[in-house]
C-alpha cells in the first residue's frame, strides 16, 4: 500500500499528491464534487481543507476519506494487478 505524504489543494477540485515511493502527480476530483457525501465540497473552503489521515489516505473532516491506492492507480495509470501481484494468481477451487 502506498501512502500519501503531501497534499496540496489546487483550483477546480484538483490535488497535487506526493506518495512515499517518490511518485507525484495531480488528480482531478471535479467529477465527484456535489454528489452524495461530496456535497460537502459545495463550500469550496471545505475542499481546500484536505488533510492526510493516519494511514496515508486523504480526508476531509470526519466525513470523507479516499484510499491512497485508488489515487495512486489513477496518477500512475497502473492496474491493481501491477501493484498487487497476488491478484494475477489463478484461483483454485475445490
């Protein structure tokens, strides 16, 4: 699992993220804004109040958290199988 070590909010619901392996990139979360729990971001000051949680995820107060692995995949263009090789193993059934 990758951890986010730095987050900088940008304009238009984007975040500049740095991960513990040295990977950096910008993620666009504008497609989430205003939907479901992300209605919190209707007040843009709430979006800008992003923080890093205890396990390297990004959080907004106690209402929203986003897994660092999903953000890492989007930034790098990798697949889950690239990051978690065990997913490539063939399952055996009894």
